């Protein structure tokens, strides 16, 4: 251990001194804070989230009045209203006679005028009740949620009228038109808001991204370090003091410690933001953001698979660095080494589609993809205990085997200069070293 | 401890290729020992085995009286032929790290670092990154790192290659300091005049085998061809007398401009022959001598005689060695 210690210390201190490391460590919390704060700021910058809509009703039936009332009644937190965030509608019915062209022109001008409080207008033509054709113009016309909301309310209002005219009993009508509401929640979650399942996906994706980028960056820096020592002929002096295995272990541990500390800073900050964020927002007079709970076990899974995933890829990158003789060769080797992790990263979409699918389960058991897939999956669904156990065991065995193989390749590769070895030569290194 | 390094029957095989073929070598403690050989002779392989960087296939190596271990290697300093530094580290941090790898705590090495830097007039570069230093200054830092932990045995592999004349002098000074302190220095080179100037013991290895070893004087007398240079006073030909002598192995005819016809001869003495016997014989036979001079071979002559010139072979060996290391 006394031999490895100076190596660990050097790798660690040289790593944490780099600008990239300091920047990366600080950037994580900034991103987390940003993701919570920015939507809040936008919300409040947008005039309290109120959408002013004028209903120009040329039908002469008064349906505009009903639509306006229904629209104004929806607000955030109303499950039937869908996901409007914190915004709500303020609708103003304006009965119109004739074609309504003049009113439309006036409304259009008002919408485009600077600092106008009017966001848009809905025009119901005289034959609207027959054709069912309405027109909306407004600044929020591209907002899918808001348009969906308007569409559903207009549809309901028209249907209610048509059924009424057809002589359907108003009580039956009320029953038929009772809004349907579907609660989404993942197993084990405590409350039943749809927001939780969705933000669980978001957090899972963030974890997958954090693991992917941190593993690629830190494990690849093991490769760069090995190559530097080989190319700049530093390694021979080092190997006269420590064994190849001690040295590469120390290197991986030093860089690993630095990466783990960065990850702890991120996780710690995220945990603090999730626990205290709503209180801070409330005390600042802002609406509390809707944040999901991250179970402690997810954090443990995340940190374990981050650490072992780093070791796994660091071993492969270390061997790649020892095989390469130039920067170009190292760059060529970097991509194939990251492919399995990249596959894991893209499994994210499979997971969003179905976190219980065979692909998702396989991805969370295979050690090369598990570091990205399993933490995300554990955030999205209840992963059976046996899968955790199998994933952890497979991971540990693979890390152990790869470390031994990498140390063998490293021992020989790091002293051989000239040309890159062939696969056959690599095989011989593995057997003889 | 009589020997700083003992190699007994050491073999290094790579597949079916033998880079080192049964080398027996004793390096007496306190000597400056030259490891001579052409490129690809197995010098670097031998040094790497002494340093535990690679394992011998057969045979035994003892360093400072003990089998090679990390503990014993703490007392060995090494300057490899291919050498570099961490460019992003500062001078002080690099030296402190390398000393710590040799078991010297940073607190202990700090004053030593200052002393060595002051000695080479580099104290003001203490906190500079290595990449800010000139190549010559980086080489000085490498010298310091080799001796910083006060090793008993210092191994220098082709130390003069790539050095400018100023640093060659610096290195000779360091070797002088180490010699004075009674350290053992193992010094590999293919430039024979460096060895002749600096070493008191030498060995010659070629194609993985030890050919010659001993003190510089011993090697010259035991393995070099000794010549006698003779000139007759009257320019007469003494060739017949020389050829008839039992002490003479061969007579070279006069060569070079102006030698012919002036009674100049070069006679190679036979193994173990006493030049005094030849002198007596010449006087007895009435050869009028103007000059009778025993010429010692240079180390370079011994080297060329023993190693021969076989560059094609050497190149091939070197290539294989590199590919297999």
C-alpha cells in the first residue's frame, strides 16, 4: 500500500487541479439549480402564468359564454386540465354580430401590440354550431398543451349543447360529460400525482447522463495518462519503483477518487435541492416547484454503479492507453471502448417506452450497460431484488476479470514502443504476462 | 557486501528468442562499472531485469546482496535511456513524488530538493511547470530525480545520449560526486570512449552473452591484442627475425606512408608472451633497435575485436527486443 499511496495522491491532486475538473464539479450544481430555478423564473416573468383569451362569438347562441366560463375555471392542479404547469386561462366572451371581421381584425392587432395583455382569440363563426369549425389565433398557438386544453373545452361545450338540443336529460348529460381522470404513479410512490412519474423519468435520465459523461471523461483520462507516461517515457522510471499492477491500480484509484468526489458533490447538491428547494422557493414568495422524491436506495445504486462502472471502463481505457503509441491511435481506440456505454445510454428510450421490457432488464444486468441503465430504471420502476443482486455480482466479477487482463496488457504494452500490437500479439501478452 | 549486483546464469526468453543468454556478472561495490555492447546486445533488457521491471526467464539476480524486491530497489537510482517527465507538474512536486515512490517522505525530501536545485542553479525554477523548462533543464531535473533519494547503486542507461556538451559535463560532475561518496555506478553505453574515461570496471556483452569483464586494465591485457612497435636503427628489415620468434603471433607489414623501407614493424604478441623475452631475443640476434615500444590496445580495439561488426544481425536483434518487451 505504501507504494500505491504516492501514485494515488499524485493522480488525485493533479486531476483536481485541472480546470476541467473544477469547472465540472461546479457545473453540476449550477445545472441542477438551473433546472429548478429557470422554469420558476419563466413562469413568473410570464405575468403570473395567466393566458388572456377573447372568445369572439358570432353564433348568437351564447355558446361563447359557456366556453369562456369553462376555460376560466381550469387551472393548475386541476387534473382534468392536463399539464398546464402554473398557467391558467382568463377568458372573456364577446358576442359579435354579422361576420365579425372587424372584431377579428381588432383582436389581431391587439394581440400583436407590444405589452398587450391579450394572448389570443377564439373566433366562432355564425355557422359554427353546424360545421363545428372554430379558429384560434394567438401568441400561444404553438403551445400544444394550451391548444389541447382549448380544443377539449370547446368540444365539450358543443357536445353538451348538441345533446341537450337532441333532448338528452341534463342529469344524464352531466354524467356523460363527467371528466375522466387517469392517475399515473410508479409502484411504491406515495402520492398520486402524475407529475411524480414524469419527473422520475427526468431524474432517471439525468442520472444516466451523469454516469455516461463522468465515466467517459474520467475513464478516458486514465487512458490519456497512461499514454502520456508511455509516449513521454516517464513510465520506465516509475516501474523501477512500483510494479505495473501497483501503478495502474494507484492511477485508477486516484482518478476514481476525484471522480467520486465530484459525483458526491452533485448528488449532495441534488439531494439538498430536492429537499429544501420547495421551502426556499416558498420563502422567496414563489410557487413551490413540483419535485419528485428520490429514495435513498436509488442514490446508493447510483453511486455503486457509477464507481464500478468507472472501474470497468477505466480498466479498458488503461489497456487501450498501453496499446496505443500515439494520440491518434488512442482516439481511434476510445470510440470502440465507449460503444457499450453508448448503447446503454440509448436504452434510455427503451426504458421510457417500457421499463420492464426484456431489453431493459438485460441492459440493467449486463455490466457494460448497467451503470447507465440500472440507476435510471430503479428510479422509474420497482426493480426486483434478485436483479439487483445479479447485477452487482456480475459487475464485481467483470470488474475483477477486466482489471487483471488490463494489468497484463498494461505491463507489456506500456514498455513496447514502435507499432501497435496485433490482436494475436495481444493474446500472447494476456497468456504470458 | 562485496557485490552491488550479482547476476548468475540469467536468461531472458521471449518466445523462442533469447535476448539474454546466460549472463554471469558481478559488479563490485563502490566501482564505476561500464556495461558495453552494441545496440541490441541485451544491455537494456539486463538493466530492466536488475530493476525488476521485467522478470528473468531463468537464473538469479541479487541487488545490494538481496533478491530483487521493491524494498531493495528503494536504494537504487535509475536514469533510463528513454526518459521523460510529467510536463504539467511543477519541478518540486515531481521530484517530491519520485522521491516518495522510493520511500522518502515529502517532508524529508524537501530540503534535499532545494539543495540539489541550488547546486544546479535552478532554485528559482522550483515552482515552475516542467513544460516551461528548456530540454536541458528538464534533463537536469531527471539527473536530480535519479540521485535525490541517496541511492547506494545508480544505474545510468546510455546517459550521455541526447545531452548537450554542458549537460554532459554536469553528468560527469554528478558521477564524480557519486564516486567520491563511494556509490556503485552501473553505466551502459555503446560509446567506448565514455566508458574508458569514466569507468574502472567494464564488461562487454553482445548478442545476449557476456564476452569480457574485469578492470579496464585487465580487459585490455587479457583480451586485447598487444603490439610491439619496432624500428631498426639502420632501416634494415627485421621481419624474418620477428616471424621466427616464439613470442610473436603475427607480423604486420609496414603500412602507411613513409613506413616502408625504414625498418618499421608491428608485431602482435602471442597470448601470455612476455615482451621482455622478445626484446632479449632481438638484441641477441643483433637487430639494431632504434625503438622498441609496447602498445596497449584501446578499449575500443578490444571491443571491435571481440564484438566484431555485424550490423545486420544487431539491428534484427534490436527490433525483436523492442517488439517483445
